[in-house]
C-alpha cells in the first residue's frame, strides 16, 4: 500500500454487450497518508474494507460478455461509491462492529477532499460511459457486482446470492430465475433493500436514466478463491443471457 492509484479503472469501454458492469467496492487500497484510518492490516482485509472477490468476478464476467466494466480504486472506508454523499454511511464512523478511528469527527473540508479524490471521478466515469451508449442508442442495463459477509452482527445470512432492485422487477426476476431461484439459494432484495437515501448506483445511474439496474450480491465465502470466482462468472454470464430472452 505505497503507490498512488487511480480513483477509477475502466475495462473494455467499447464492449458490445447490452450491459454495463460496475464494481464500486473493488479495492481495499488506501493511500499511505491515511495510515489505514487507524486500522490494522487484518481489518483492511475484512469485508468492511471492500467486497471480497467481487472485482475478480466482475473482470471475468466482463471478458465473457464483452461488456464495459468500471471499478473503484480505493477502499469503501475512505468513501463509499454506492452511497449518496449525504448518507451517514458515505464515510462510515463504524462498519459492522468496528469503529473507524480515521473517520471520526471529520470536517467538511476533508469530506469534500475525499469526494473530489474518489467519489466524483468514479461517478463521472460511469456517467460518461452511459451518456455515450445512450447517444449511440445502444441497449444498456446496469449490473453492479458486490459481495456480502456470511454473518452480519452475529446473524447468519443463508442466501448464496441476492439480486437487489426496485424498478427493474422484470429483469431482476428473470435473473433470479435464471440463477436457480429460491431452491438454489438466490433471493430477491437480500441481504438489504435499495433506498434513495442509502444507495447511489441504482437510483442515480439506473432509474434516473430510465435504465434497468440491479446489484448482484454474492456471499463472499463463495468467491474468496479463484475457482469460486470463475464458477460465479460463468453462472452469471449464462443467467444474464437467459434473462434477456425471458423479458
């Protein structure tokens, strides 16, 4: 964790698939001037710092589909790319049961600095990509790849994956069914529900543009290793192709 890294990475921007893939919580990297926000290395490897396995699944899926992919370049603990700036969890003071010392009592100047350094570059890259596709009248659905912790605050989460959505119910339901539905441990709107005050990607990049948008949440113990990442990328590629024919 030494060199400066780009705030956003764009993979295959000219991809011809009818999907744009996002991975907002792709990285646990922090610049050295933040000293890990006062956390140890072990904490920065945990789910509180990033979505474990999500970036690898997203990269594999982008290659399989020939889809554009936009990845965030820094830890969600610095600023969360899927939260409105007004949300209390945009820069969390506590994540799960862990206090984040470097996020306590931040002034407005530091909040704006983080937004300028990481949040705005990511959102502008996504917006520019979607603008270009819409100008070209290319069919586009947004699929954001996330992972979730198997146990949250002591409560086990039984699902293997969830598809989170609001307006895109037909597309999301087709995707749940294509992945095997409840019998395969695939849930609708679990492990949480999308809300205007707590989510950014679906309301802003999807619904505000009239585009179908979903978050794919995979339980991270299933994608922590390369085989699981490859298996889930394969499964999602097949399911996305099937879902399109079903709606």
